C-alpha cells in the first residue's frame, strides 16, 4: 500500500495544514520532532521553546485522538539521536519506508533550502506544498511587487481588503475610510482598567516540557515560569474569543499607549498562536468583523486589528521572501555598535527600556510600540549592529520567526534596508515616549532636559542621528521639517549634542 510520510514542523500546527490535506489515516505516518539544532541555533527565550514544544505535543495528541499514526520524537527521548530536521527525516524514511514525503513550505529561507536538498538527497519523492494559511502566497506577493517603484503596505492592504472582502460594503471600505489610524493614538489615560485574561493550569504534558526546558535550556534568556499561555487549539480559540469580547473594543484607541507594569493592555497577544498555526488569520478577522457588525466593537479598533493581520503580517512575509537570501545582511546606515549587555538584563536607568526589556524577559512578549518606538528606536539612534539586533529580536520573543522578525527589524525599526518599504526612519526623541507612556515620570533622566548628563538620552541621540545621517536623509521630504529645525540650531547646541552623544556612547553600559 502507498504510504506517505507527512512531516509537520513546529510552526505548522494547523489542523488544515496542506501537509495533511489528503492524508490517509490507515496508511500514512505523521512525523514530528523536537530538534536540538532548531532550539539552539539561536538561544531562544525559555518560554518560547516551552510554548512550541508544549503546543507540538498537544497537537500530536489531538492527531492521535483523530486516528492518525504519529511518529513523535521528543528531545529527551533516550533513543533520540536527531539534531537536525534532515537527520530526523532520514531516520524516519529508514524506519517507515514511505513512497513519498509530504511537507508544507517553511517560514524560513534556511529551512526551505534544507527541504530542497531532501528532494535531491533522499531516495524518495519529496513534495513541498504551498503554505496557504497565508492569504497572499509568495507568488501573489511577488506578482504584486513586480515593477512597482515603491512597496507600500497601505497599497497592498487595500488590495487585500478588496480581495478578502473584510470590512467592505458595496466595493467601498466600511466607514468610507480605509484606515482609521488617526483615531488610534490615544495616550494612556488615568483610570484605565484591563480585563483579566483567561488562565490555564499547567497540565502533565506541559509540565514535562517545562521540566525539559529547565534542564536543557536553563541558561537561555528569560523566565520560564509562570507559564500561562494557550498551547492547544481549544485554548487558543478561547483566548481569541476572550480578546474579541473583552479587549478588542479598546484595542484601537490605546494601540500605541504604554503603561508601567502593564505588559498587555488591550493587545490581542495572539501573534505566537497565529505564527504556529493554532489560530488562522481569517478566523481572527472574521470574529473581529462580526463584533463590529454586532455593535460590540468600534470600527477604528476592528479596522486597526484587521489591518495588522491582513496588511502588516502578510506584507512583511512578502518582503522577506522577496529579498531572501541576503536581506539579513542589509546595513544601509553602516551601523556597527555592539549591543549593550543590559539588553539581556534590562538593568538600565532608562525606564522605558527597563520596562520593555524587563517585560520581555518575563513574558517573551512586548507590544508593538515597545518593540518599535522604545527598543527599536534606541537601537536605531544608537547605531546598533543590525545583525546583533536581529538576533536579539529572534531570541527574545515567543512569536519570533525569521520571516516576520527580520523585515520588522531590518526594514521597519532600523531602516537598514535603506527604505525598501518605510518612507522614513521611525526615529523619535523622548517627547514621543513621554506623550505615549507614563514611563518618564519615574525615570532617572529628565525628558524635559535637552543637554547634559541628566537629559533624556533619546533627546540628544535623536539629533545626533540626524546629524550623522544628513547625507542620506536631508533630501527626504518627510524629514524636511526636522532638518529645517536642525539647521536653525546654533553651532554650540550642535556641539553639545555631539558631546553628549559621545559621552553616552563611551559609558553606554552604565546608561
Ligand atoms: C522590531 C520589531 C520586531 C517584531 N518582531 C515580530 C516577530 O518576531 N513576530 C511577530 O509576530 N511580530 C513581530 N513584530 C510585530 C508586532 O510587534 C507583533 O506582532 C505584536 O506586537 C504581537 O503582539 P499582539 O499579538 O498583542 O499584537 P496586536 O497588537 O494585538 O496585533 C494583532 C496581530 O497583528 C499582527 N501584527 C501586528 N503588527 C505586525 C507587524 N508589524 N508584523 C507582522 N504582524 C503584525 C500580529 O499577528 C498580531 O498578533 C515586530 C515588530 C517590531 C517593530
Ligand atoms: S526620560 Fe527618556 S529614557 Fe527616561 S523613560 Fe522617558 S524617554 Fe525613556
């Protein structure tokens, strides 16, 4: 009887993954493995490894309950001898003698190259299927991008709205506007309260994974416990429903706000569930749109949420595949500074960074504005080496996979691709962080001071960045106002900016 070996990777935990679509429960084998190389090629946050392994083990149990034969290789299996996907697959082919291997294309270019090698090296047919969990395939995106002078998310997003029909009414955008971003910039307000999130007690399967991670990866970055994230399809669905019912309504307005010791606010916290496949992007958007149609959430929130998913998420994936290999090497601003040690400890006197990095250590999560306008902004202004910054972002977040992390870091946060899709760098002084957060009040530095050792470092680093990158940005229309202000500054002021920045960089480890 023809037997297919169906190989499911750790971020392919969707029940309708292309790999399984025509599976025969009576003959085919599903292969899943926890692979040492993948857990350690960068030293991922402990919570990230625990989340992925726990979700994989539960997914394998679900498949078994549904009648599949699953060959699951645990990392702590005493007979486990696999360190790479290739080795795991080769051994499984020897064990089961399948007629063909079926896989779905992976999220990383590096792994796709591995899969192509399998087609050459293994003595069996290897079929690589398109990952249609994304709404735009890689070819769709490439066709859209071809011949365009500039790649703008907003243009792509409108196409995706038309294509999917989300928030469309008679061919026009609901509310007569495509984008409600200008309603989504409220600073944190006094008296905001955040609804309690659903929690799960750790079951035996997850506990075994937590023990494994503590024993094998105890020296990796971040806190392993408490561990309270969904790891099954059922929990993920409950978490999504909870978000739509309790947080979506306020998500829009406070999307950019930051508050001390409030890691999640009204954010969905769904990215890791989406990225491993426990949730489908379309179902998230369907539920959000239904809430708006039922009058349970305002349009600015729902449009903002849907834009992040069918717009940004799909767009950055397209950018990644379009520019690989080589995208990760981009360094248009020739930034070379080493990452300060406190990126790993969070021990800095800059409260905004202490909060964002501290929460990242605890939760393997920080929300978008913390990633972009606090950590990313600092990395940009300080000229941190893009390769090191990418590796840091890939390690520390539970939702980080190269296809989504790399464009967000290289293109959005660091402008290292020279503006492939961003029209100007996301650079700002302390004023932005002060407006959008309550951080500055409790900081050792003063956001109102422009110069001297007590001044907020973002204030002089911002102008220093403009001075140092004048050649590249002075002609950028969107930066003309800032260069106009810089040009009106007295020479003494510019000298002070340079001197403060030089002093800061000299003692960056104590900042
Ligand atoms: C420097 C930097 C690095 C990032 N690295 C990652 C990463 O490794 N993995 C990752 O999933 N996201 C990454 N993002 C995007 C974004 O910050 C996270 O998706 C978001 O913070 C996840 O939290 P949430 O689920 O609460 O999102 P919400 O704010 O509730 O947004 C809803 C969903 O929209 C999607 N989304 C929103 N913005 C983006 C975006 N820019 N790119 C892709 N998807 C988006 C996510 O799936 C998210 O779950 C990064 C952003 C920056 C600026
Ligand atoms: S004063 Fe500056 S360093 Fe301190 S929290 Fe505010 S923005 Fe951050």
